[in-house]
C-alpha cells in the first residue's frame, strides 16, 4: 500500500500501479502526473463518491478498483478511459449504471454487493467482455443484449431477484462458470444430506489454515471425534460468488465422494450464531494445482513458470475431477467454480480433491431440459481444465478430441460429465 506522502513527494514517479487507502474523498491531483505510466489504480477502502473528468488523462490505465467506497452511480468518466479493461466497484451503493460509464475495451466488470435493479442495454455491446460479477444486487432480469456477449466466460448472478433463466443464457458459446443460487426461481431443488452436529464449546481450536472470500478455515479437534478436522467459519456477508447459506446448501446437497471436499458435520452454538461446517483435514502433502486468474489472464488460472506434470498424474487428476463432477451433476448440483485453483492434489500419489462450493447452484429437479443445458456450461469448464492439464504434460494429443468436444461452441453438442468420466477411464498412460 502506498501513502499520500510518497505520491506528493514524487517518490512514485514512473510507477505502473498505485494503491491508496487513506480516507480519500477526492482524487489527489498528483495522480495525473503518472499519466504516462499508470496502468493499475486501486482506490479500494476510501470515501469517494465521484471521479473527476480528468481521469481520462490516464491514457494507459487498464485496471481501476474502487470497492468499499460511497458511489451511488457508476461514474461516466470511466467510459472515456481509452485503455480501461477491468472495473471493480464492489460493496458501494451503486443503483445506476449509465451506458456512458462502460469503457469500450471492457473485459471484466465487478459490481458485486450493490443496489442494482437493472443494467443498461449497452452492456451487451462490449465485445471484449469476459467476466461479469453481479452477485448481491436486486436484479430482476438481464438485458437481452447480453446474448451478443460471445466472449463472456464467467457470470455471477447469485443473491439477486431473478425469477427465470433467460433462454439465450445457456446458448452463450464460451460461458463456463455460472452462479445462480439465492434467486427466487421457484425451483424444486435437491435436499441436503443429514449431518451430525458439533457444538462450538466441544472444539479445541488450532491454527488458521486459510481464508477465502466466504470464510476462514481453522484446524480443530472435536470431542469424541477420532482425528483433527477443518472448520470453515462463514463470514456471513455476500461474497463475489453469493451468500454463505447458499454455499452451505450446495455443500450439503453434494453428498460424499472421495474426490470432493465436503462436510462431515455442522457447527452449532457459536457465540455470535456464525454458521460453520466441519470437513476432513486434507493431508499437508496436498497442494493447489494452480493459482487463481490474474488481471491479465482474466478467466484462466495461472500455473508456476515451468510447471510440469507426468502423463500419469495429469490423467489421474482429470479422472478424479470428472468422477467428482459426474457425482455432483447426478445429484443436481452445478459446482460453478471448476478451476485448478480449487483442486488440491497429492503430487506423489496423484489423488485430486475438488473443493470450494461458494458458487454452487442446486438445479431444478422438475426441469430436466434446463438442468441439462446449465450443466453443459460446466462441461466447457472441464474442457478448459483438460486443456491446461494437457499443456502441462504430454497428455494433450491423447485426449485432444475429448477437449474439442467439451469446448464446442454449441453447448448442446457437448458430452455429459458421465461420458467424460467414462472416456477418461479408458485412456492408457
């Protein structure tokens, strides 16, 4: 994080990224001295309500974040920034998006946790749009113009007021990661499994293991439980994927599978009534298969430089994940976030486990055609994963035809996940 003193003294001259969180109510004029180099401007956590017209002087600006501020309208000056591709205004009070506020090169728009009831038609006229994050608003419908967003790959619509899925949505050729939970669709959804409960006072708390968008994960010991567990304690607020209660419902509907990280017990009697789930503790040897997408990659995970897998390990990961997804799909659950960064692998023994149900959607049991068309979107995400596994091993040529089928631009032509799992079991290393 930078300081105003650094900015005003000229110490940041030539910088490509500026991060300022210091109670700003207006932009310091010295920011415009960086016009010839500044590419990323992060003003999250201030008290801004508007932006000056001079913002367009930042002609190299590609990324602008202003989450946790006081905006009620998305500023129109954003649309005047010629190079701007990523716009993030999470957790403001935005109720209106003027068409002029949408930059012509827009790739990634984050308006999570605001007060939007509608969106402008012009949103569908941004041909580069790949990622659209709208969870936690008051949307009752989407503009039909979005059917022209042929590059849209990730869409977060959880915790809104949608009553139906637009017919064109499941025909988008590249849509792969979709979250719909927390809308009043009137669906009859799969029920969750019954789980035992463990009371908060019966836990002995160990170290913090990690933190995600929806909660913290701790190592714990439970009275009368034979081994250590992982406790996911939900934060209780809307996340980029949706609401904690929808994640919990998705976890419970998922049931048990050896390649899924799903709960074994519920938490009760927390002193602040926080919700929590207890899960098996993953052995320390497991590592994340990849890192999450970057600002540059937008929708694709990032692997370490020179990362390589043996053909046997790549195939083992693919088989485990396909089996886990086939299990979910048969239970009427769309994972919604099938990414390598949500897969833990044992690099020695080859076991893979899929976790993070924050974007999971329980699908309608009484509408088989709609359920099938939504699950076909996730098949494309599986195709992306197979493509990545192939690129980092010498497995690519062996399953090239399967990858092409999964990535078909016509969703109805893609194989079902059970077919993918069956095909992968037939491959030889």
